[in-house]
């Protein structure tokens, strides 16, 4: 079974920090981790030019560090050991990557802000840089795991994510659903009626799903869900169905079956990450 020892939580002094700290406490207690690191990067170069005179006698590192320590002390209800790390770096993603390697981080938790609220700390660059798992949490999401979904394309790459799902199920007794979105190949639509293609494709996908799940370790209790593709993308369909089914966490692999290089992030995963879903999204590296 998977084991997560160290978690990093990226904070940015916005109101989403409260959600991240509470969720980190829940996850730390649930997964029995060893330590949680709360990280904030002060981009002094963005403010010193304008307020150099006012800030010359102020120790921002100490002030912000004290503030975050008080906030974590108040909201982090787990008994797991934790530490606040304050740094100054022009590139937040590079800093997080450095700390992740230095402290042997297994999971990085980031805030998922809506597009109207700014970009937050989530970025495609971070998704590519990190070698560990990433968990994106939307603002005000309740810290609970009662319904686990695994997005799969039946590839060897997606097989590993079921270890994460099994770990969460053993810790929470939550059901697991293996969800797959299929679509009708558009290149055949001018010659074969769509209504006659769909039943055959769905039957083929169900057989493929059964064969894939039969090869998993601890496959008992995993439900299969085949989602018909619509006009929107695979990522959009998956997120829509997950939201409608009140999913608490969606787990996907960083790469799918169509990747040509281990250095590339899968297009569906990157789209899921960029969509800023309204449910927690766990990306397994």
C-alpha cells in the first residue's frame, strides 16, 4: 500500500489558506503522515520598489511567519508535527520544487482559485516541475472523503492511481468508482450513423473496463462507470459527472496512454488542472 510521510501546503495569505490548512489537518490525520510543511513565498521585488522607505525597518519574514504560525496553530487540528517555512524567491514554483526535493515531500497541496479570483498558486509549470503527487483543493471545500473517483483510460500509467484510491479507501472506508469517458470517433461519423456506433463502442469499453479492473490488486469493491462523451472534452465531461455525483476527490494520473514522452504531462490531466474543478483533484506522478 502507498505510504505518504511528508506533505507540503502552499499558502499565499489569501482566504483560501484556511481551507488548505483544515484540509491538510484532515489528510494528515487520515493518512497518518509524519510531518506537514506550510510554505509561503514573499515576493519582495513586487513591493519594495514602491514601498522601500516604509519597509526598510520592517522584518516582513518575521511578521508573516508569526501570522502564519498563529493561523496554523488555530486551524490545524491534527496532532501531526508541522512547520511553517517562509522564503523570498522570484519564482514560487521553483521554490516549491526545491523544498519538495529537500524535504522528501510526497504530496503538495495547492489552492484552486476560481478564474475570477486570480490564478492562485496552481500553474502548469508547477504540474510539470514536481516529481511528487499534487492535490488541488477548491476554496471552502469540506475536508471529507466519502466518495472516491478514479479517472482511467485503462492504460498502464493509470493503473498506479488505484494504489492511491486503495490507500484512501482503507483510511476512510469510502467506495471507489473507476470512471472512463468515451467518445464516438468523429472520422467515421459521415459514413456510420452515430446511433448505431454508440452501443458497439459502449459494449467494447465495458469489456475493456472489466478486463482492466480484473488485473488490479485488491480489485474487490471497485465500481465501474462508463461515461458517454458529449460535445465537450473528456476533462469537462468527467468533471461534470463527478460534480453531479457529489464526488469528494478525483484521482488521475499525470500521463495517459497517448503520451509520447515521460517528460510530458497528459493533455487531459493538464486540462483538468487548468479547469480548476470544484472538487479536490489528486494528480499522481
